[in-house]
């Protein structure tokens, strides 16, 4: 998951890199407060103003009360406070958030919060933690390292970068713009992942689909092996017989959502027989192939891929469709495992990255892991729908639906802590129409 350096090569790499970077470090340290592409709530003006308090003797620091001051750079206020805990002083700078009608709100976990740690005994600064958005597990942490510093980057609890060398000491970084950190680390860190800007097109399409699904969730019945056939009849997926329960299981629910895209283009629903097709020759060779008829261990993988390829084909009628056209294999911070996907533990970071770098998609996921007995096989035993989008305020909404239920993503991750998830993508637009629910459901 993480990008890190070979420690055996650090001394030599550090010397080479420091020599090269110091040649121009002075020219970038005090440039403009914001990157042209990335607006980050800077506080270096205030941090410089309070340097004398951060370097003051302990007896003065102990008596320091919280203070609120105006930041000329942003036009908003910044709250400064000092916390002592377990032999360390923490100097905290929090930006004011909220609209013009909601002043004096200073949430600790918000973009631009700096937490600077000083050893009470030695007086040395040894760590800076910077929150990057309103998620407590998305931050940059910088620690002292020889004559410079070492950076690590956590994205929604996934440590995407570790041991990144910064050729400036913490003593200097505590008063530098955040843009300095970006420029001194972009030789390896892709900071574009933070450009979570809302737009009126792709993100709104996904958000609108969520709203449409939410309206009809209370009308849905739950039924094992249940789905809607191409003509709207409720059937069992396994034998295509009539389903008196007239409801969905996880696979049927995923088809129902995807049919909202498919039917808007075709005026019909997808054919279950097409979606049940086994893509045996497109899979890697595993023990599971021996148990295709007995266990159908890769049903969820085939089902989600077939749905995505069926919809993809509508927009690409002239080309031969491959599973690589719909598989998510381009997340750079974890190696994609063939027919397995990625760790569910990193799911939130994965969906965020996909949404920021390529908005306007929904995703079908196939949960897989060791399953059953005699033998234990890796089976794709559960199907989930993900509709991630960036909201108008720039916040990330990783919406999760599993079997007719809308579930918080953190709860979903906790539910499957050791499993993997294979993802396929489906492009969406303004055209979306969920199938009509029979009157008996209303």
C-alpha cells in the first residue's frame, strides 16, 4: 500500500537529494500562499506570529490560554492553543470553518490544522501533524530525521507514502507554508489526489442516482437469490423460476441499480442469462476451477464484470469488450491482485482516489475471501454497490449499498476486515431510470 525508500540507501540518497534541492529551496520557501491548482487554508502567517510562544520557557507555556486571531491570508480566524500531555507540548493551529452565518467554529479535524509537538524536557520540536480534510485518518505527519525531516502520508487510514525525505528541519517547517512541503516532496508524492473539487456534471450525476435509490429503498423486498429478469418479472437467479418473494438479494440489488443505467439507454432490463455467464477463460488458473459446478466460487466476480461489460458495450458497439475495460486495476498505492482486487481495509482510500482522479463512475464490488470447508476456497460470495462522489462543499461521500441497505462505509469495512474486494466501474450520466416496483410493494 505504501511508497517507501530502501533504508539501506537512505544516507547516499539523502546527500544527493539534499545537495540538489538546497540549490533552489530558498526560492520556493516564501513564494505565494496557495498553489495555482490546490487551495489549502494556510496558517504560516499565524505560526510565525506565535513562534515566540512556542519557543518560550515551559513556565510561560504552561500558562498559555487559547487565543483567536485574524489570518490575513485567508480572511478567516485561526485558533491557537497549547496542550500538555505525557512530557510533550502540542501547539495547535485550527482554521475557522463554516459560512458567513456560522462563525467561530474551529473543528480540530479540518483542512489545514497544524499540531506541532515539542519535547518538554529538551525543548526540541520533533513532529508536525497536518490534517488534510475533515477525516481524522487523512493527514501528513513529519518527524525529525538527521539534518532534515521524514514525511508520511495517511489517506483514510491507508499509509500511501512513508519515509519521504524533506531537506528542511522541523524547526524551519513549523513556520513554512504548506506549499513548501508540497514542492519539496512532489518528486515522489502525487498531491493531485487532494484536489477534491465539486463539479456540476459527473459528481452531480452520481449524487442524483443516490437520491433516486434512497427514495425507493423502503419499497424493496429482500429475497434470497432474487432478481428482476429482462422483462421485469421477479425470478430466482439460480433457476429463472418465478420468485413469489418479489425481492432482491445482493446480486439482484446490484442489477437493479445497474438496470437504471441500462434501461435508460435501451428501454429494457438486462438479461440474467447473460450476466450468469462464466468467464472461465478470462480468469487465472486456480483450484476454484475444479469446483465450478459444485460451489460456483467466482459467481460474484463474473456477475459484476458481466453487468459492467454489458453497459460498457452500449457506448462502444464497434469494439470487442474485454474485462480489462471495466476492471479497476489502476490504483497506484496497492498492487492489484488478479481476480481478487484489493484489500477492503483500503477501500475508502481507493474510492476517494478513483472519485478525485476520474469522477462520474459508480462501482460494483465483489467481496471475496476464504470460504466454506472441504476444501476452503477463495470465493466471491457477496456483491456490493458503491456510489462515491464529491459534494458541493468539497467533502467526500463514499455511499455504500449492500442488499437493499445503505450502510456507512466505515461499518462496511469493519464487517469485512480481512477480506478483499474486486471492483468494476460503470460510467454514469444524467439518464437514470430505476425499474417500476409492483404496487404490492408500495
